[in-house]
C-alpha cells in the first residue's frame, strides 16, 4: 500500500 500514490489518485478523483 502506498499512501503517496494513493493520495495522488484520490486528489485527482476529488478534483473531477
């Protein structure tokens, strides 16, 4: 599990 990559993916989804 990588929080760095996870948080980046979640941010992109939230922006949409």
